[in-house]
C-alpha cells in the first residue's frame, strides 16, 4: 500500500462499498525502505491483515511464506470474490486462491503493466507467460484504460471479452493558501512552478527532469521544478541537479498532495510506461494544466491541447509547452477549467465504487446461476 494509484483506489473501494452488501478483508504487505505507506501517512483505518515478507522485492523464502499465509487467510475468510491488484499481489493472491481448490470469483486489476520500461527482454517474457497463465484462471480482468487493455491483449494476456475498463476514482481536499505553501517549501513567489510527483525510479524517467530544467535554464525562463517523491534514483538526481545548478527543489515524499498542488502552475510526467496516472487526475481536479509523455493510457486522462499536452518526449518539446503556458495566463486558466470539469466527471470516487459494485454483483450472480 505504498503511496500511489492502487493504494488510493483500494482505500476508496474498501471505505465506500455498501457494508450491508459486502463484507471485506484486505490482505496487504509492507512497503520497501524507500517507500511510504499510504495508510500510515494518511492515518487510514481499514480492516486489513498485514503479512510479513509480502512486499515488492523478490525473495523465494519470504514469498513462499507469504503465499502460505495468504492461502490460510483465504481459507479462513472463504470469500465469494477475490480481487487482486498489482503484479506481485496478483501472482501470489491468485496462486493461493487456485491452490485452495474452492470455487470463487477471481478478479485482477491491471493498474498498468510491466511489458516495457521495467526489465530486460527475458524477464519481461517470463512475466508475460505468468500473466497469460494466470489470466486463464481468472474470472475477469480490469484495466484502468483502453490502451493498457489493448497492450495486454496484444501480448495475449486474456481476451477482449474478459476485460472491463474501470478508470481511477478519487477525491481531493481543499487546497491550502498558495503563498503559505510556497513559504513552507522555501520557493520564491514569483516562480512558475512545475511539479513532478511520483516514485523516483527508472520507469518514471526522472533524468528527463534534468534535461527539461536545463533547457528552461538556457532559455532564461523563471521556472522552478519541484520533485515530490522518493526512490533509489533520488540521490543521483540531486547530485546532477546540484552539479549543473539547475532550478529544482526536492521535497521527498509528501503525504498532503493538496500542498503540492497549491504551489503548482503545471504538473508534469516524464514516464516511459504508465497506466492512468493519479497525479495527472489530481492536478486536473485542482484546475491545474498537465504535461506528459504519451504512454500507456495517459491520453485517456488528458484532453490533449485542451486540458494539457500529451506528446512524445524531447527536452525541447517539453520546454516549449512549459514556456507557452508560463507566458499565457488565459490559456492556463482555460486548460485548468476544462481539465477540472473533465476529471471530476470521469474520475470520481462515486463512479469507481458504482462500477465495481455492479461488476461484483454481475460476476457473483453468474457464478451462482
């Protein structure tokens, strides 16, 4: 349950599915050292079971122990529906479910995929084979966007009729005062602030922030880049930014996304691979324009050229869009207004809960007919 899209979606479902109809038990593990637990920092109290050794990293002994514990939880709870999220939990959870030899509806959500940008060819092919086999034993698959679904089907992971598309659903709180937030983060009030929010890992391509910041510096633009997140590449990123005297402020993990949004004039994403990134949805809900690489289902999150820009990456093209928005208050306001209306309608928490509720009902009724 590290900070990110899956944790937000799962929390929203657990807290908002009608309790008179659904009895739920959440089985989770522990975050890595460079991650922050969403439940802890947001003080969310959920009915959940934490399993030791159930984490992102691969460890044969820990994973076998976690598998056995998950299997025990399934047998004790005896669920009608088992819903797994993310690759590791999807692998262990579905293997545990299959091994109980009990009849249950199995659902898995792809919040993105690992088909490119994460591993080399051999490991990626192994993951594809695993997902193909697991899809065969899964009642239904959910993809967060049509592009994500289509890429999975192209890899022969499930068939079209096995999929339902359910996008993210979330809410944001009221944004604090911009001036107060800027002061607390020690950022000058006259800066045009471009925020980058996420894990500082290779698939997010954080080195591109350096390239874009350098391009903006060469153009003498009054821009400050803000990196809100942590990860294994953070120290390397800091060292490069310092050596080149780039206008980048590193804030580390921030539990209050509203504080980051309150200082942001633009929210940027530079990833090589994505699902439907929550940071871009949150930004648009706050009326902030967005800028992103055209990967995964990002094009389904942004209204291109109307709420932001979704384009192939180059430092020059990104700097061009940043400069355009920094110099055009009216365009920025128009983008923000359109983006807010779009995000609130398409990615509401209410919509997420209703779509899952209806899917669960349908699958449960089919399994008992």
